[in-house]
C-alpha cells in the first residue's frame, strides 16, 4: 500500500497493516486505527541539528518513564529502503506502545534531514496480533 491520501508527494511509501482504516492523511501527518482500538500514527518533522538515533532513544526513554511505561526496549534495524531506524516497545498496565524513529534525507537537490516517528499504541492484548516489525521494515523514504 503506497499511501498518498490527498497529497501526491508524501515522503514515505509503506504497507498499511490489514484491518486499519485511515482517519487522517496529510503529507507529514498520518493516522489510522483498527476495530480493536489500536492506533497507528506517523508524523514527520525537520530533524534537530546534531540529533541522531541515540539522542531520540534517550529522549523517548525519559518521556515513556515519566508517563508510567515500563519494560522499555530498544532495537536498531533497517527499512526496505535501507534506512536505519530505532524500534521501541514498552508497556503500561494493559496498554502497549511501539514506535519507530528514522532519520532520512528528503529532497532531490536540497537535502533536508527529516525525522519520521511512527507510533502504535492500544490494548496490549490486541497489539500482539500486529507484526509491527514487518510494518516498519516495509517503509521506503
């Protein structure tokens, strides 16, 4: 699935997991949900100067701990387009959180560095049925 929504120049191609319906589709903001109340959210921002995946790992870990998430795990891997990303997983009671953070170059002539943040969150029991790693690896920037 190549999501383009109302915008022809979306910066990423990805395969939407089965059962998800798009609720918001814009160039740099995307949201979808399924009937089990699992939410998928994608936001793309200009990258901060000198921010790398280690910077985002420390930032996200602190934020997740501050809002009560535990069992926080990190893993680095690559997308279909060979972009390195940081995968995050955490739990808070009966809820689960998974995310992917990737830094990539956007543009043909003027290369702007962007950071892509993909989040999955919802009931932990329902999250187990979604292959988030397959989804993350389907990305091409």
